[in-house]
C-alpha cells in the first residue's frame, strides 16, 4: 500500500509542498500548466541547493492585487474548470483558511477579505498541490510534527505572533502536531497549514514502512538550517489500517458502580474510541478500579477533564501517541424471518484493505428488540442474523 509522508521539519508553504511533490514524481510540466491555467501567474520550476540538500524550487509570480472577498474567491475557483476531484480539494482547503480567518478576526465569511493568503498565488499553490497529490494516487497521507517557527511576523493586521493566529486555528481544528522548533521566523504559512491539514493524518513519527522515494521542496528563506520540506513515498505492507490514538488511564478507589457506568456513557458520547474499567486492588488492600480510555489526540484534554470531574481523580496518565492496527468497518443490514414475521437487523462488518472479510457482528440492541417482539431468545436472534449476514456478504473462507 503506497503512502505519502510529509516531514515538515522546517515548516511548509504552498510552493514548498508543490515542489516536494514534483521531486517525488508528480509531473512538473502538467503541474505548472494547471497552476498557470487557474490563476494569472507565471510559474518557474528549477533546482536549488539548501545547505547541502538538492531541492526543487517553485517560484509563483503574480501581480500585486487588492484583497478579495471570500465569496469572490470561491467563484473564481469554480470558474477555473478544474477536474472535479481537484476542485473539491481546492474549495475545501480555502474553506479551512476562510473559517480560520473568520474566527480569528470575528468577521462573517461573506465579508471576509483574504490578505496574507493572497489570491492568484494562493489559488495556484493550492491547485498545484491538490493536482499533484491526486496524480500520485497515494492510499494514505501522513504528516510528522510541523515546525512552525517562533517570534513575530508582519501582517496586514500588524505584527502577530508565530504561528499566526489563523495558522494555529487550522492546526487546532485538524488536530495537527506542531512545535516551534527554536527557529526565529514564520516557517509554516496559512496556505501550507491548510493544504497539509486537509490531506494528512498527524503522526508523531514515521509509520513502519519501506521508503520508495524522497523529495525536497525548497522555501525562499535560506537560514543556517536546510529550509526544505521533505516528502517521502513509502510502501506500508499491511492489510490493516493504522489508527493513531492515545491511552488515558487513572486509578480510583472510592467511586460507585453507578457513577462508573455513567462515566462510560459520557466518555463514549464525547468521542472516546473505547472505554474499559478493570477491577483492581489498590494500596493498603483497598478495592478499586482502573479506568482505560482510547482517544484521539485532539480529544484527550476534554476526556481527561471529564474523568477528573466525574470521579474526583487527581490526575490522568496519558500514554504517548502510538498507532494501533484496526480493521476497516462498515454497517450493513440484513432481513431475517422469525415466526412468520420479518425483521431488519444492523450488522457490523470488519474487513482488511484488500476487501477480505474478517468478522461480522450483529448489533445487540437490534437483536434485543427483535427478541422481545418475536419471543425468540436473543442469543438465537444473534446467531440467525450473523449467519444471514455471512451468507449475504461473504464466506468464512
């Protein structure tokens, strides 16, 4: 399975992303052609050396423009006659940018002007990146922690901290992992944040894989470190899906079963992937429980806060982010006949990325309802529903 990994150890901008994608195989001529066709820009593509690293450099030149309203930007994109997949990505990325700017500056979307994001050059960068990613046809896209830089940056709104507020809002909304990097200056632009956040899943480190090709896209700055974006094509030899989670744990010894049962329901409703509670013997021989919660990184703080509020725990352990391997899951429905009546029951189907069926499980609440209506024991309803699902969707072989 082919995957693309963005490794922005020196940040990212729109042109750096396009350049790195060209360096790992996206067609340079076609990418330049589509960038120039959707916006009034001139694009030059060449090679430069950044602190010993040979890299592709993309230079997008456009005339200075007046700020444009977001609805006008959308109309310009829709009138550019892009491929449907590319247009969808471009519109979605600009939606991320617009929503971030709108929230930071408290301006309604229909009154929002783009300043730093630009117009022609931004449309060209975002379109070029969307086209190149679509052309590479990767099954998965990941992003390691992003270096944003530090200090301040001059903007149309004055001097702002790095990362710029809109950039930080995008990272926050998409759960991206970032760090300042102990470098002065803005190394992650809003456009770069929007493109990577839209396409990529954040990871702390490279997933287990076989590297196929590495590309470097050069930025315009030339500090004492290599100002390049590294992109890597890899082969992930796994039929299962990699899912990135954190594990929250805490010990409690004075919480009732009713409170713990309610906590499970609350945490699942707040987005926890799974919650389990294990009986344990605590210090001094006291009986207690260990609460385990599997969660996405962006949900960790909210879930930990709820655990402390509900249980009185003084702290929640967070085991560093890691990946787990999971099956692809989907919900289907089967119809069964019992006592001359027909019933629909939902079933959860687990398969690997190759389409091989791994397991089928009937939804208990549906089976319980059918059991009450039909008088058939629930264990028999489950068995009948699962057999019907195996017959309908695949064989155990």
